[in-house]
């Protein structure tokens, strides 16, 4: 009887000594303000001389805290972890849709000047870019196999620069257009095609290799 009286007195003193906000933050008290453990005046859980926590008559396993009932808390943790992915899945974060546009421009033999067909391809590409949030444009120049490696490298870089110049003249931001030259390293024609020494026929056959590949990367508006 004395023990019950002491318990109730401690509970009453605790409830009168703290406000609603403090109750909500006190360990062992649920959202409704129900006290699961006896709390002293310093808002600490009251313990017996053997270090055991005093539970109130309203205590339930859901009120368990690690300080007093570590075994019950450990059992509840896996359930909380399992519920977290479900909550995240219920509100997925929308991802931007990546869009890639591509186009080729062809060049005359030993030239870095855009052909009329190349300008048309770029104009079509610019029209499509208007529908996306632009991130970057990459222009990679190429050359056919005639000429030295060093010469073809420079020629491929000039062709890529020619494309960038045209795109910028049409309103594209210069700092979003990157250029690169690959020389004759990545031909489109197969090794068994366009065989023979330099001639009008072979040069015409190698036309697909004299190009700039353009890639536009952005996200859907």
C-alpha cells in the first residue's frame, strides 16, 4: 500500500510540475500524455535501489525505452526499419527525363566549311533543342584516312569548331557547346570498303568519314 502511494505521488508531482510540451518530450510518455514510467522532478525516470525503472499502471510495451526495457526496444526496431522503405516508396521523388538528340554534318574533302546540308541538319537540331532544358552540346569532328595523323587531327578539330560557331550564331550559349577532334581514328566506313589509292571514286566513298557528330543532352521541360 505504501509503495502504491509513493508511485501515485511521484506521478502526480511530475504531471503538475511540467507542461504539455515537456510531457511530449519526456521518455516513457506517449502522444496522449499517458505516463508509462514514474518520472522524478528532474524529468528522469525514477529507479529503485537496484537500478530498476518504476512502471506506472498505464505502462504498455509500446512505451518501452532503451534505458529501462532494452529487450523490448530491440524487438520494435526491425518493424520500424521495414516500414521506412514503404513510406519512401509511397512518395517517390520525380526524376528529370534525360533526352539525347543526335545529328551528323558532312564536309567536303579537305574542308572544314559547313555544307548546306549540314546547316539544315543543325537548324533542325536547334528547333528540337527549344523543347528541352539544355545541359550540354558535344560536337566531335572526324576525318577520312587520307593525310597524316597530325593533319587529320587538326582538320577534325576545325570541323567541330565550325559546327560550334554556327550553333552560337543561332543563339546557343558558347559555354554549353564543347568540341573535340578524333582525327581519322573512328571511321564510319568498313575496312573492306573504299579500297585503293586516292581518286575521285575513293574520296566519294569515304564521304561518311568526313563528319561532325553532334550530341545534345538535356532534360524535358
